[in-house]
C-alpha cells in the first residue's frame, strides 16, 4: 500500500521560494553576524558549537560533525581554536578512555552568555519596527521552524 502524500507541488514550490527570500532577510535584519564576530571576536560557527555543548553537556568531535553536517576533519581545527581560547576542552570519557568528549568551559559559558545578551538586546529593539502581533508571531514562527527543522 502506498503512503498517502500529505504535500502538494504548490506547497513544495512555496517552501523552496520562501527559503530564497528568508535567508538574506535573516542575515540582514536579524542575525548581525558580522557584529557578533567583531564585538565578541568569535565566528558564529564557534558560537553554534558552544551552544550545542552547553545544551548537550559534552559531545565527541564526530557528534559535533554530524550535527553540523560538516566533515570531521573540518570540525577538529574549529574545536582546536576554541580550546586555544579556553572556551572548551577535551576530556576522556570515564567509562571508555578511548572516547574523547568536548566540553564547554566556564569561559565558554561566559562568552556565550555575553553573546546571547547582545542578541537579546538587538531583538528587543525590533518591537519599535513591528507591532505586538507580528512580534509574537515571529517568536511562534521561529519556535516552529526550530522544531520542524530539527526533525529533518
């Protein structure tokens, strides 16, 4: 028996087209990626790793690589840079000494907290540009995007 198709071509086309429109808008209006890097001296890819480690507690380089969708040899230098700045460290697993986990250090938590505060301040300024309904809808929409994209 064939599975019921729950999507249609117009919906697929609309999603694909909206991706083209939303990515530049996210970059330009929401993220301020360049300012994060300039103000905090850390690329967003490093911030993302810190956030993942804060949430997970610890991860292997392979797990970070898999979550990012980037080859392990490309993640290792990123982790090395975070280690050299005292933001993360490598720790051998207590249950299997062959397993090496990457853990966030206090300095990494502090850096992540500073970046979050900066972004929250920026987001709070948006209320001047849009109404309350749109502001709340944006929050709900981003919650939905995170939930759905995590399933892909």
